[in-house]
C-alpha cells in the first residue's frame, strides 16, 4: 500500500540530527504545510460547495511535508526533554494503540456516543480541526492507557 512510503521515510530520517538551522527549517516547513492545507482546502471548497478534501489526503504534497517536518521536530524534541521525557515516553509507548483505535474514536465522536457530536467540519475549521484532533488523541490515549492497566488486557493492547 502507499503508506509504506511513510515507514520508509521514518527509517531514512531516523538518524537525522537537527541543528539550529534544521529546527528552524523544519518549523517553517510545518507552518507552511499547515497553512497550505488550511488555505488550499478553503480555496478549493468555496466554489465546490461541500468541503474539498484534496489537501487533507495522506499523500498530498503539503501533508507529506508536514509529516516529515513534524517527525523531525518531534524526534529532536524527544531527545532534549529532561524531566518531561517520562510523559513523552508514556505517550510514545501507547502510540501504536492510539493509531489502531483512533478511527474508532472518530466514529464514536461523529455518532455522538460520548453524549455529544464532534467532527472537524461542524464549525469553522480553524477551531474544529485542532479541537477534533486533540479530542481524538486524548480519548484514544486514555482508552489505550486504561486498557493497559487491566491485567488480562494489557497483553493484548499495544
């Protein structure tokens, strides 16, 4: 599948060490990519009626750029955390479980199974995309974290 490219990118970028200039360029690349995704989606959607999600595709150039720059920045940040490293390691250890369950959490939020409905296009995207992303991440993390505390299930939950 096409997602193998992301695994290959992670492998190829694993040993990249960012200096001051690299951090600046990665930050700039991430900001530019996110701006292109936001404004590009707005521009394509204004004339189309419903939202045109081309820029949200996992394989669109700005999404790939944001993934590369974000990966490099987070990897660099993880090496320089000090005491906050424990939190990052906890989240990191649950990342595969978060990845596996996040689509289920998105569906639960869209369907209102938590007592409220939440999806990224229910209000202006400048608010809803970060809010939805944070809610999905937090709920996915909590589900995986709690399931890993249950003796029988902790062997099954990545």
